[in-house]
C-alpha cells in the first residue's frame, strides 16, 4: 500500500510514519529528512535548499520532484511507501501522479492530519531528536523515560532542527496554508482523501490511521 501523510509542520507525520514502518513494513519517504541530509553532505542540491529551509520557505518543485523520482525507484519502495512532507504544492502532486503512472504504481490513500495552528507552534518548538538513532521526542508530550537518555539506543546526545523556532514556524505555517492546503481538494476529487484527528494522542492518531489503511485494503 502507498500513502501520503498530509498535514502542517508539526502535525505528527514523522511520528506516525515511523509507527507504520514498524507495524506494516512500509518505508517512510521524508523529503525534509532527504533535504537535511543533502545540506549536511554539502552537495550542490543541499546548497540550493539550505537558506530556503532556514527561512521556512518551500524549496523549488523541480528539486524535490527529482529527489522523490530517484528514491521511488529503489526496490524497498515496492513493499509500500509513506510520503511524509511530499507533495507540498499542486505542481508536486501532479508530478507525483505522472511518476506513479509511468511506474505502474498506485496511490491508495491520502491521510490529512488536522491540528490547530496554536498546538503546532508548541509541538514544533518543543521537538528534539536523538542525534544517534533519530528517535523523535518532545519536551512536554514525549520525554525520554530517563531524562537525557534516549529510550531506543541509550545515547545522551540530542539535536534540534535549526528551523524549529517560533519565528520560522510562522513562515512554515503560512507556506502550508497558501501552497500546500490547495492539494486537499485535488485528492478529494480523486476520492482518496481521509481525515484523522491530529489533536488526539499519538496512540489514538495511530489507531485512526490503521483503521483508514484497513478500510483501503478492503
Ligand atoms: P511532523 O513530521 O508532522 O513535522 P512530528 O512527528 O515531528 O511532526 O511531531 C512534532 C512534535 O510533536 C514531535 O516532538 C512529536 O514528538 C510531537 N507529537 C507528535 N504527535 C503528537 C501528538 N499526537 N500529540 C502530542 N505531541 C505529538
Ligand atoms: P515539517 O516537519 O515541519 O513538516 P519537513 O521536515 O517536512 O518539515 O520540511 C522542512 C523544510 O524542508 C521545509 O520547510 C521546506 O523548506 C523543505 N521541504 C521539505 N519537503 C518539501 C517539499 N515537498 N517541497 C518544498 N520544500 C520542502
Ligand atoms: Zn537514540
């Protein structure tokens, strides 16, 4: 099964994608993670993306479309993928459709995670991750069992994203409402759009997503 997790920054897409990787063996395709890896490696592509990402603006469509087109050809995607953070514009959604048609792949469901802007700011400014294994945490909503020690791997090194600050959040939310929200009617017309309550607990959101996937599987 191939799905899109759609929602504003901080909605919980990455959290739920990781849960689906373990429950269903699907693979998470996060354009944000891929772009951050490009920036870190110092590639030409990373250099094009860096300042836009730090300003909370979208990077050009051709850049992310190229990244996804390459990634989707990898054999692990045949077990099912979860698009996290892509598509983010109507042009990206159209390019995705074309790509999938060429590869004879299907899109089974587009799941919108609805969360209030106010809650998103708190989620983003409190977010941090384990620097060793990438496990996601939150200062208030998901603290490690033992302070300062990763539950998953025992590391004591954590990191925060440079763009996870109150000022950048404003531009990222504006980009979502102006450029990404218009893809909701695009998928609604195709009959693929489903909604879950992103304000609920991580466990409840996960149950709702699993129910959508069970229904899509028939
Ligand atoms: P996204 O990938 O959509 O930007 P994340 O999955 O990284 O969002 O979640 C943003 C932050 O909010 C993280 O710190 C995460 O631990 C926390 N979080 C995720 N889902 C929930 C939830 N349902 N309730 C409270 N906090 C959540
Ligand atoms: P979030 O967790 O807040 O949803 P992401 O990690 O998905 O954020 O994205 C971080 C940044 O990377 C975005 O603010 C944007 O600059 C860039 N980016 C990621 N995916 C895309 C995309 N599909 N199109 C354009 N820019 C993107
Ligand atoms: Zn860890």
